[in-house]
C-alpha cells in the first residue's frame, strides 16, 4: 500500500490537480481574493492542459 502512496505523491498530475483545487477553494471561501474569475479560469485551463499533456506523455511512454 505504501508504494501506491509514494507513486501518488510523486505524480505531477496529482500536484497539478491539488494546485487547481487550492485555487478553487480559496476563491470560494475568500471572494475578495485578488484574482478575478477570468484569471482563475486561465490558470485552471493551463493546469488542465498540463495534466492532459503529462497523461499523453505517460501513455506514449508505455508504447515503446
């Protein structure tokens, strides 16, 4: 079981997801957060692109 946790915490996709969730939670709980909704949407779009790119890279690595 510890190997699964080690893999999870070393995953780039996991940490990108955590960063996105932190932005959403902070904006929800603190509406006066200095970033507006469009800026947060842009950050989340970049994170989603990063997660998908990393998943594609991992998937293509398995084909070799």
